[in-house]
C-alpha cells in the first residue's frame, strides 16, 4: 500500500490574518438582516477569491496525484484523492456563489442556506442510516428466529420419526409377545392332552389286567369248589376198598398238588395285584404332579399376561403424553412464527428500555452515595 501524500499545498494559509480581520469586522457590525458594509464585503470577497485560487491549485494537484497512482493496491488511495477533489470543487462552487452575493448584495444568506441544507442532508442521512441499521437488526433478528424455528422444526421432525419408530417397535414386540404366548399356550395344552391320554391308556390297561386277574381267580375258585364237591361226593358214594384207597390217595395227592398250585397262583395273583396297584398309584401321583405343573404354568401365563397388559397401558400413556407435548410444541412454534411474521413481539424493545432504566437508576444511586 502506498503511503498517503502529505505534500498538498495549504488552502488560504497566507491570508489567515486578513480572514480573521474580516471575521472580526463582521462580528462587530453583524445585523439581524445579515447585510455587510461595502468594506467588509470587499474584504471577504478578496479572502474568498484567494481561497478559490488556492482550491484551484489544490484540485489540480489532486488530479495529478490521482493520475500518478497505479496498481490494485493504490485503489483506496485513489478513492480518497478523488473524494478530496470533489469536496474541493464543491467548496469552490459555494465560495463562488458567496463571492457573487457579497459583491452584488453585500450579504451571506446563501452560505447559511447551504449550511442549513447540509445539516438537513446530514440529518436525513443519519436518519436513513439509523433506519437502515434498524432494518438490518430486524432482518438479523428475523433470520435468527427463522433459524431457531427451522431447528425446532427439524427437532420436531426427528421426534416425530423417533416416536413413529418406537411405536413400530412396540407393535412388533406386542405382536411377538402375543405369538409367543399363543405358542406356549398351545404347547402346554398339547402336552396336557398327551399326558391325560397316556394316563388314561395306562389306567384302562391296568383295569383290564385287574379284571382279567379277578376272572382267573373266580374261575380257579369255582374249579376248586367243584373239585372239593366232587371228591366229597365220591368218598360218600364209593366204599373204602383198597383200590379206592389207592385211588383216594392219588386223588388226595393230586388235590394237595392242585392246592399248592392254587396257593402259588393266589400268591402270584396277590403279588401282581400289589404291583399293579403300585403302578396305578404311581400313575395317579404323576398325573397329580402334571396337573400341578399345568396349574403353575397357567398361573405364570396369567401373571405374564397381566404384566404385558400393564406395559401396554403404560406405553399408551407415554405415547399420549408425547403426543400432547408434540402438539403443544408445534402450537407454540406456530404461534411464535405468527408473532414474528406479524411483528407483534415487542420483547426486544422492552428489554432494552428496562436495561436503560435500570442503568439510570444505578447511576442515580451512585451519585446519591457520592
């Protein structure tokens, strides 16, 4: 960057004494009509003419310096010099008008009008600048609110999709739990039916065997009684001879053998009955145990079903609460957006006024303490 040029000629420097004298004479003879005497007008006209010449020299110097500046780095310096040259031209024009007015009318109302116009222009520029700054601040605030609204909207969308995913997972878990519960119940019922069927078959088999044994015992008892009756009748009818004695001995022997066999068969039958009764008791006990197991499993299934129902109720409550929160958040976001779009929110100005009032109160307290 080139350094700023400081070799510019001073404007109206050699006539400062005469300028001060003219100003003193003007202050001494100032009137409400803003008119000057001829001598005062001539003095001021001479000073203004000299200033105009100096401004011509300064403008020419600035033009030469602007033409000498080269390169992209000197753009700022060229802009500054160009602005100075325009200011010099504007001041020269106003000095020329004032010079003409002093020579013709011996007054300086034009310069006062120019000053007033310049002040009004500056005020207008300041007001425009302040309005522009306020508009920029409002735009920034609106942009921040829009960004916050966008973030909240994105967050609400994320919460919506998360809630949807959780509901889907809950539905899947409920469906899987119902399927598992139905499968377990069906399996338990099948096992119970199979156990009952097996127990019934065993009971029927044991009853058939018991009936068969009872029939055999009755048949043997009937045969034994008939044999005894036949032998008694035979002994009473036939006289006791030697052959009869031999025959009776053989019959007695055979009877004793048959009696022994009968006793053996009775013992065997009693043993078989005892074994079958034990087997029947075992089957009954196993049936009771199976029934107890089935009852316990039914109780557990009922408890599990109650737990699942309670969990589903709690999940429904949580879903309803989440839906209420989501609806309230959306309503708040919509209301804030309406407030922002309509420009009804005056919270920022009130906050600034509150801060200013608090600061003034604090300053007053400090002054009182001092």
